[in-house]
């Protein structure tokens, strides 16, 4: 792997780590039944976790 590829991978890893910390905070603090654009907030969290599972794991 080239230096550039390693650098890009490290940047992606740091951003993904930050995103997962933010998701964890949201899961611990949000009102699951609050309406967000006409849908319950839990649907957005579920979608985010599903997308992370598809793209990162």
C-alpha cells in the first residue's frame, strides 16, 4: 500500500470513529418517539446503523 493510500485510510478511519462516537451519544440521549420530518427519530437511527453495517463491517 502506498503512502497516499495509507493516509486516506487513516483519514477515513478517524472520521468513521468520530461518526460512531456521535451515533453512540445520539442513541444514549435522543427521544426515540420525537417526530423528525414526519417520522419517529428511531427510524433515522435504525437507518444509520443499517447503513454502517452495510458499508463498514
